[in-house]
C-alpha cells in the first residue's frame, strides 16, 4: 500500500478594493481573425460597461460587445 502525501495550500485574498488598488480595463485584445489564422483587433480603446454594477451587463463592453476578460487589466496603486 502506497502512502500519499497531502499538501495544504492557504491563499489569502484581499476583501476590499482598497487593498488591491484601482482596477481599470484598457483596450480590447480579442483576436477576431483567430479562426482564419490571422490577427485583427477591433480597436476598442477602453472597457465601458453595458449596464450598472451587479447586473449581467456589467461584464459586457458597450463599445465592442466583448466580455470584460478580453480587455487589458491595469492595476493602479491606491
């Protein structure tokens, strides 16, 4: 019978936005021509939420229609 070694990893997450700093989402980096083997971005310069915070539209960009994860995340110290 083999003995197993168990490792426990503790992670601490910041609970307030002031500990992380100000987060801003910049230009869209979604490659619209990926399925054809090319590279083309739409030129959206900054993420603008489609709806207010706490709604499903808060994660969709009003300018390009992409999810917020496609936009470059920039963290600025508070």
